[in-house]
């Protein structure tokens, strides 16, 4: 089993990463100008609006495997965009908020 999957399935690791992961999630989504509806879409069906609001006040003690993996993907996308657009800090945000003609976006924003 790949190391990343092994750690995502370990309850102790998920507990250790929950607080920092959720804090990073809110920092990244604030930087991108993401609203709560979009945050919920990024987190998937496993998080209700009330849970999201609770996380703003106090990060959870643990997360599910799906939630950890979604946060990991989000951080990876953030890091990739920051590297790609390192000369212009606002370019990554602009890339996300501008409709893209290419596949898979079909004139929608990423």
C-alpha cells in the first residue's frame, strides 16, 4: 500500500492532521475568495454547513479518510498553482476565478 494511503487510513495520523489541515483549508479558501457553498463542494458530501461553521470556531479532533484526502488534494493544487504563478501572487487566484475554455471546465471557473 502506498505510504500516503497508509497514513490516511491511520486514525492517529488523521487526528494529528485534523487541526492543521482544517486551518490550512480555511487559509487557502480565504486566499482564493471561496465562499461557504464552494467550501462545502470542495469537502464533499461528508460535511454539513453546520459542521463547517463549527470548524471555523474549533477544528475537529479527527477527520475521515475522504476528508483528509480532499484536504491533501487541495493543498497540492494550491502548492502547484503557487509554483506555476510564483511571479504574480494574484495570478493563481485569477486563474481559479476566470472561466476556462479548455477541458474539463467548458467555460466554467475551476
